[in-house]
């Protein structure tokens, strides 16, 4: 019996017991992938290029400043309405 990789999941057998699968089910999250990501993120942030991107990220154009302020105000109003039970 050949398997289709796109649908290769643990399937019930005729006896009702799940068949084994070569893939590991990580449930809510893949701890190794998270650790790998965190390590790569830390390396980037500490690198000269990462530090440059961090410095650049704090510079906002004047027209963007207005848009950000308006979006922040709308978000605060929406949160306040949700806290009081009203919906906007």
C-alpha cells in the first residue's frame, strides 16, 4: 500500500487501532522549531545588521506618525468598548 504524503496521518486500521505514522505530532507547538527560531532571532538582534535595523525601526515618517496615532486611538476606543460590553 502506498501513501500520499499530503494525507499521511495516523489512520484507523480495520481493527479500530490507529496505524503508526513516521511523522511526529507536536501538538500545540514544536519545541525544537521554537528553540531554533529563538536562537536565530537572538543572533540576528545581536549582529551589526540587526542592530542597524533596530535603529532604523525607531524612525517614523511624519505622515506615518499621524496614521499610527489614529490607529492607536481607534484601538484604544475598541478595547474600551469591549471592556464595557459594547461593540463598535
